[in-house]
């Protein structure tokens, strides 16, 4: 499987998540990537969030580098209201 495929998948999954929550005006979006090679994946998430969210929405990006076996990637996304109430969450597991 191509190394670019997880990047495309992560970007698409993040876009879908943002599209689902954007109308609820999240004040904070948390993204966690669990992968040995997670930095490029986290950068892909950051690019999508930077384009799609208002500047007032905070982004919390976390790379859990050693938590996964080779070829396994986990993307966790959560959106929160101003009072820290959870708007939505999604967990995706990708294998390459």
C-alpha cells in the first residue's frame, strides 16, 4: 500500500469530521494520532483544521509515537463546545 494513502485518508476523515461539526461552532478540536510515523499524519490533520475552522477555535494536536505497531495508525478526533461539552468524536483505525 502506498505511503501517501494514510495521508489522503487522514485528510479526508478530518474533512468529514469538520463538515459534521462546523455548524455547531466548536471552540476546541482535539486530534490524536497514534502511529510510529505520525508526524506527517498530524501535519495533514493540522492543514485541514487550519483551513476549515474559524481562528477562534483552538486546536490541540497530539502525536502518540510509540503507542502503535508498525503499519497501524489511529486517528481520534473530538470537538468541544465553549464549556468543554463534547460535540462529537470519531476514532478511525488505518492499516498499511
